[in-house]
């Protein structure tokens, strides 16, 4: 099964204007290890990045680890406020896939073959995450003041665990498209507001 890595450099420049793009040594090393271990145990891996990211990977000698590289998708996201919506690159890349696939954070390292049972449900994710800090809406008032285009789900428990998406096996592409469409609508409505801390719930967890 194919996996994808996503590296959108726009959030880096939103935080570090007028600087050259760079990764720390440990970031490079865990990216290489993540790609190689996936290929060793499970199959091909594809990179979604932009022109700057591709150039960086090539100059530093590890672009060749990927079986495919797509820069078109993320190069076309200039209309999105990367400083606030830092996960947009990841979400938009998902809709480009036409067959079931696995999303991996670049620091997520697979040590063995993926369990076949992971492919039996619409999605399979790594683990549950405890709601904490400003990355989550803690009550209905916060939700409605921040996420203007999505109603609070009926009987929603703001203390319920959320799926962590460092590893997600996407088996149902209709679920993927629904997720991406929510994201696009959320950005359309909230683009002008500083929402990263609250929007992170809807962008990163499905």
C-alpha cells in the first residue's frame, strides 16, 4: 500500500519571513528513516511538497527516496493563510489520491508490516489524544465563536478523546473528500481570522 509524506513550506515562511528554508539535522534524519522503513515493510511512498521543499530535498540528497513527488498541489495553495491554517497542505494533499493510502507524519516511523485489519474500516488512526490546551475548544461558546460554518455536533462531549493523525490509513475515499470539503469551507468562512488554535481541532482530527 502506498504512503504519503506532506511537507508544505509556506507555514515555515509565515513564521520566519525573509529566511532560507531549512530543517534541523534530526528532522532530516527522522524523515529519511520514516520513508525508508515504510518502503522496507509496506510499499512505495510519495512526497507532496512545493518547489522550495523539492529543491531542499534534492540539494540535501534524499529526494530520491520517494517513488513519486508532487509539487503542483501545494504550489497552488498561495490563496491560503499558511500562518493560521498550517495544516492545509496536508489536508489538500489527501484529496489528490485516487486509491486507498496511508498518511504518515514525517516523524512517524513504521517498524513492521501494517496489520491487514487496518484496511477493514473506512479509516484507521494511530491513537486517541486527550483534549488539552488552546488546540481544542473547551465548550460550545468557544466552538461557535471560532468555527463559524460547522455546527456543534449533537450531544458532543468537549472532553472526548480525538484521533491523532500522525498515522492514518484511509480506505474510504468518500470520507477523505468529506473531510477535505469541511476544511475548504472552514477556510472560506474564517480566512481573515486568527483561528489556528481553535481550528486545529477540525483541520487535524477527523
